[in-house]
C-alpha cells in the first residue's frame, strides 16, 4: 500500500471504473485527490508492451509506474494506450500507472 497508496487513499472511481488490457488482465481506474488518473493493472507486470484500449489520448503524456523511477515510453495508437515496460519491474500482485499530466 505504500507504493500504490496515491491511487487508493482519497481517490474515487474515474469516469470509467474498470476495463482490461489487450491481453485480458483486469484494470481498475481511479481519480486521485491530486487530480491524476491511475490505472491499477491486476497481476504481475510483464516486460514488453502493455496495451490498454479505450482511453482518451490526453492520458498518454508522462506515464509513470508507481514504485519505479522515471517516465515510461508510451504512445497512443488509435484508441489504445501502449506502454513499453522494461525488464527491471517491481514484483507485486498489481501495478499502478499514473496516466497523463
């Protein structure tokens, strides 16, 4: 909870509360009290490309993974947000991405 707390404490469901990645992993969306949109992807993070369909294009800027240093490489293709994940990802049952801003 120390790592993902920003997406949970003081947050509320975003305009779309849930979804799934292109490969079928469940995603929960929250709006933090800091105004950021968070995508909580359930399951282990896998290196490669994470694809989340159906998100507005303004969320593609400055995507970060909580608990991981730096901004992630991402692009918007059609209606899909594509995030490049490296090999050195933190282990855990869920991973939280701060989208946009």
